[in-house]
C-alpha cells in the first residue's frame, strides 16, 4: 500500500483467511443504487461491507474511476479493518455480449495525489467521449 495507507490489523500476523469481493460498484457507477441519507453514504457503504464480512474489496465501476470517492471510501474502511483496492470493470462492446474484465490497480497508480487510472481508461476508448463509454447499454 502507498504511503497514505497502512496494512489493516487483520494482516499483522501474516496470512489469514478473509472474505473478499472484487466486484464492488459505487455512486460513480450508473448501475449503483443508493437511497439512504447522502451525508452517511461513505459510512453506510462501509457498514454494508462490514455486515457482509467483507475484509478485502475492489472498487470496480464500469469504465470509470472516481479518485475522490475511492479515497474517501478507503479512509472510512480503514477504521473497520477493511482493505479497499482501486479498480475498474472494463466493459467493451465486442461481439454479441461484450467483454467485461475486472482490473485491479496498485497504489502506484494513485501516488502523490495523482490519478493515472482515469487516463488509462480513456485510452481504451479512442475517439469516444466519456458519455459514449461510461453510459452504455452493454456495461
């Protein structure tokens, strides 16, 4: 993990069994639905992970990464010994059903306050505006 994070307490003695979800969506994803109080979005989201027993998760929205939202969720999750990793569900309309690939990024993609993930996603859709690949019927 980067300089702004520390390993969760669950790993302080080395390897351990834990429950993981590598396919988490958030507000940044058009398919995500949240109807509770917006002031408690981050804490409610992490509480949901905690109730499900998730200790390791990947935020993998469709063709989009929101660095600010990810950092806020990660900071909130650290207080609950939940490790969140940055990712994306790369959804490409190729063939009859399209292709969905989950990508997990290292913290180097976010080091020094930068977001190198969003420009990477843009390069996957040359000649298309964000609205053409982030709000598509096949993602």
